[in-house]
C-alpha cells in the first residue's frame, strides 16, 4: 500500500500568508510581526532587515507566530522575513512590506 497524505498536509506547506508588522502601542522603537499560523508548524524562523533588504539578521527561533522586535531606531525602515518549520520540512520564506518604525 502507498503512503497517503491528508489534503491539509499538502495545503499547509503551500498556503500564502501575509506578515503584518505594526508598532507596539506605547513603546517607541518596538514593532510586532505576526503571521497566520500554518498547521503542522513546529518552529518559526525570523529575519529582519533595517537596510531595505541588503543585509538580514536572524532572530531566535520561536514557537509563536507572533514576535516582538525591540531596540529599533524610530524613523528607520524595517522588513521582516518568516519561515515556518513544519513537521515534514520547511515552508516558504515570506517577506513583509517595508514599514517605518515609530
């Protein structure tokens, strides 16, 4: 017999989702990045760029689909990348729009 996959397993690794990046209320220089959780995700890899994508800094892996990014310079530009690590491999890197840090 051939191994079978549930359709949700196949769809989870191909779901397109947006990253939302918003300022944390009341904290200058702190932004919140959030993605829709993908079924089967065991970890989330995050990278940020403050130079319009020329260089990327990796953040600590997280079990959460929402992170707080602190210590940013107000007025700078922030781009966030997210990669879900799934039980059956890695998903696809998603890149946020460039946002201005407040």
